């Protein structure tokens, strides 16, 4: 079955550590996106990529980094520069940008301990 | 902000009743989409309405779009307890490469 997989489901980070969240899709979608969701709030765009080896910053890119070496994969690294990383992170993919609906992964909940 | 705003923020109804939630936005758009999110899960795409469409149906869902007022509404008819979730509108602004999501309406359907 085609879909988008995020791992891990739960992640704990110590102060000063970098952590990487995985996002893999087998839908052959060109575009991939990372969103952050805080409790009771909407989604804020961190980074997006429309094509392999290219990505753009979203509204809240500071403290995050991404790579897009393969069409199927769009990992997100939360660096130690991100001062308030505790949140729910959602990865999505789409075909032809915003012309069709996004397919979302099930999310990764990151907690700083 | 280019984000949409949903209204109400929370809605509680009895099973069998209809649920209506509204979305307002600020910019010109190519399309507007509605998503559903169960607690602690990813979002699921429900329906997309293009800027040249005024109404669209999918099962128990009915979406309207008024581009002159920059607003949309989502109607869920004959609600069920399983419809309990948060519902988000997302706009695809003209010239933009990504969607902008609203803050969501939390719907509770009481059995």
C-alpha cells in the first residue's frame, strides 16, 4: 500500500542534542513538507521541497535543517539551536504542489527532557 | 498571516445533528481544502474545492466557497460519534507552493 511513514512515533531529546526525524513516502510524490503543531494550534510550515536536491524555508525554519537526496525521503533535523522543540511534527507529500490534497504521515511527538 | 481562521474554535453537538464550521482567509486562492485530524494522529484530506466552484459534495460532507467574502463552510450532516475530531481548512494561495492551514475547529459528537 502506498503511503507516508514517519518514525519514530515518540522521541525524547536532551538539551543540546540534535535529533533527526524520518519521513519516507512511496507515493511517487514530487513535493514534501514538514509542519510543526503545538497543542491546540494549527500547523506551521518548517521546510518544503518540490524536487530532489532542492528545498525552501517555511515560516519557522530557524533551528531546523533538512535534506532531499532522494525523492522518497525528506528527513528533518532539529538542532540544538531550536530553543523550544517540544511539539508534534507532521510530514506530508503531494503531487503537483497544492493542486491536490496532501497525504500526511502519522506524526512524531518530540519532547525535550 | 496567510492562515485561514476557523470558526467556531470548538463545537459540541448530539449524534444525528448537523455540524457547520466556517473558514475565512485573506488572500486570493487557487483552491481551498478541508482536513480532519483525530487526536494525536496525522491529518486526512477530506475535500478540495477550486476557486471557480461554489459548492461540492462528498458523502455526508458539503463544502461551499464564497471567494467574494473569502470564506468557506464545511457541513457534516447526520453526525456520528466517529466524526469527533479537529477539522482544518487549508488554502492554496495564488502563486504559492504550499498550503496554509487554519487553527482548526474541535468537533465533539455526543452519542
